[in-house]
C-alpha cells in the first residue's frame, strides 16, 4: 500500500510540471539531454512486464511527449556512441570508433601525435548551439574520442575545471548537478537566454543503488535469458539492470524537481536517452545484439512538434537526436549530419540503421551490424576471437562464474559454443520470432536471399561512409593503449591479441 501511494504521489508531482506560458512562446526553448549510462529500455512505457508501474516518472515523460519504441545507439560502448551523437556523425566515419582514444591519462594530456582531430567541416552540437545564442553546460561526463577544448563546447563546464581536454570529468551523479545549478544559472547573466544542457545519470552502472524504498527486486526475481547459465553470478547482475531502471526513475525525478524549483523547467524540452545497453550483463554492452544497442528515447516539452501521447515505431538512432535538437531550436541541420530531424516536414523513416564495435580499451575486435524492419544482421570481422577474450570485465564475478561453469562442463551446447568458441562470420536474426537472438538464420539455406540482401547493405554502407575500421589503427596509438593497460591485472598474463605482441617484446 505504501508503494502504491508513493507511485501515485510521483505521478501527480510530474503531472504538475507546466510547460506552457505566454512569455515562453517569445523565445527559443531550452533543451536538456538527460543521458543515462548503459541502460536498456526495461521500463513500463516500453511494456516491460516486470517494471510496469515501477518507473512512473519515466512513464509520465513518455505519455506527456513522444516515445520512440525502436531507438538505437550507433555503438554499444560509451565513447564511440557519445562521439557520434555530439557530432551528428557515425564514429566510424570520423575516426572516433576506437573506445577510449585521444584523451589524457593520469592527468596528462596525450601528445599531439596521438590526438584524434575532427575533420574541419564538423562542429559539435553544443558549439552550434552556442553560435546560435544558447548558453551551454554539461553536468557530467563527455567521453569523446577526439581532441577538443571543453571551454569551446560549454559556457559552464563541470568541475574540476582544469580538465579541459580529451575527456572531461566523468562524474555522473545527479547530486552533482543539483549542487551546482545555482552556479550555472548565476553564470547565465541574461535570464532570457535559452540554454542547452547535458545531465548524466549512472543508469545501468549504479542506479540500481537508488531504488525507492519497497521497490527493490529480489536477486532472483527476473528470469534469465537462455544464453546465460542459471547461476547467481549471472542472475544478480541481470536483476540489477531491472532495478537500475527503477533507480534511474528516482534520479530523473530529482533532476526535474530541481529544474522546476529553479524556475527553469517551464520552457524546457527534455530528451531522455541512454548511450547504449546494459553493462552488468555479458553480451549487451560492447556487442551488437539488441541488448547492446537498443536504448530508451523520449522527448517532451512545450513545442508544436511534440504531441503528447505520440508513440513512434520507426527505427531511429542517437544521431537523429543531434539533428532533432537543432531542429527544435530552430536551427538548420548541417548537410553533413548522418541523422535527421524526426520532426521535420521532410523526415523519412529509415529502412535500416547501422552500428559498430571496435577496440574497447585493450580488447581488439571489429563487429558491424545493420538493423532492418524484421532482422538484425551482424558481421564478425575478427570471429576467431571468442566472446570471452580478455577484457576489462575479467576478474568480476560475472566473468569468473561463466568461466567456472565452462571448466566444469556445465554449460548447455549453445552456451559453450557461443561464449568459448569461434563466432560465426555472419549472424542473422528474426527479432520478433527470436528476441533472444539465438537462432542464427545465416546458417539456414531458406534465408540465403535475406542474408545476401543484408550483406549488400553492409558492404554498401562500409564503402559509402569510408568506414575507418577497414584500416589498421595507428601503431603509436595502439602502443599507448598497451602502455596504459600492461600493468593492470586484466591484461597481465592474459592471452592478448597479436597486435600487442610487438610492444610486449620490447619489455
């Protein structure tokens, strides 16, 4: 009964947010991106049966605005995904696809020869907004894989202010945003100046810690998908991710309450999305299945293009968020953008959307994917490297538990092949018929025409976008990665990729 009353109170609270006023119509809207880290759309508004009724704030945002049912990140890892939506370009096109590149390490900015520079024709979204008269700020991490001066992007940056280059500060707690909004608003001298802001929440990384009282799921409350062995080390993180949606709901409530208390919500359009899928479960983050790329996305606020209760089933990507943000601000979307303004009169629903995974930290891989209306096609360009090749997760219970089941011979035939043997060069899944993506139709003779169609789509995209994954990574940058990781426990003694052998031989 207590939980029911709480949920009703929250719904009433969110219902009280007012976005309309006569004065607000006379200036451009504020635009806020609330970005969750590593969060799949396990929420009531997406029809999730476990979380229906347990994500009231997020659900109310969706019902008050536009809900996108099939939104996808362009990469299943933070820095590549964020580098794309902050520029409006696929990371594979502009050379920002290798995770954690061109950034300072241990407080030191990397030398010029190791930096990645954006092409001259690209201007980031916050810089475009500033040029149009917007005040800009970022209440959390950047994680962009290119060289930049943070002061050029944001009128007010995050603390500590000395970290201007390469990555920015990686703090993500909404408490930080709540504690420095007064500084942000005081820096905005003209109170009628519209603003563009980014606020980060921990999402799948830590928001399971912030579940409201009485709302936490028990560790074994959520059934595991059959690609995992049914053991505690897999069960707990899987349930944690469902709890994370509930915790994120509580974090977002704090942000909206603070904006309302500050008098800043009235004329603000809010985007809520995640940079990619779950980090707590293997096969999601850093991989190109639905679980790595399917993310929540909704937008609400007082604007003629935003019709309350609208549900869009078109496939969209986070680089469409970039274009749509400019469109809602009344700005022209640059022709070089890969995404489109979904509210524009000339908007056309995409027939396919693409995704890519490359080196993540010290783990070298290359995966490409295309999602069409019915199918997901995946191409493993380094398929000899197993799903369980050495990675940053090594040493965590989720990895150690899976390895123990493998060594004990307790995995199912599918689990054994999927996790510990070579991956197929190509994968093809009928998402509606096979939501767990376990029946690889690329091996089925009846689907060869479908396979060839998707293969051609991928070939065309790689060529037309000049996918930079086709080319070897700069050896000097790769060596810098080796130097960063070589003494860490995940790397030491591991059967690492052959690309590092030349550097290991120098020691």
